């Protein structure tokens, strides 16, 4: 899912829409409760979605490292156990 779609769903979770070439100006709303979000609102939501993805990736990496530490193995050893190269 691209960032425009994620941002719109973040702002208007029940909306249904279509667009062309990742271009805000081409959005056609099929279902929309209330006002359509502005380009500025969507741009801000895109930045928030990106920040959320970074935070989620960092959290997963921290949890993964904590589990490896708890198990007393390295990432390379875990890969070997899981059949990785």
C-alpha cells in the first residue's frame, strides 16, 4: 500500500476512493464522511505514517534483540537455527 493510500485511510478510515499516478488532484471519492482532507493534511499524514513505520521497525528490532539476548544466541545463530544461509 502506498503512502497516499495509508495517509487517506489514517485521516478518513471509512472512505473509498480512486486516484491516478499517486496524484492528490486526481482523487475521486466514492465514499467520504465529511470534508475531503486537504493536500496539506494528507502531506502531514504521510509524514506521520512514515514516522510510525520507523518507530514500529525500531520496536521490532529492539524486541528481536531482547529475545536473542534472553535466549543467549546471536542473530547469526538464530538464522542458522531457522534454516537461513
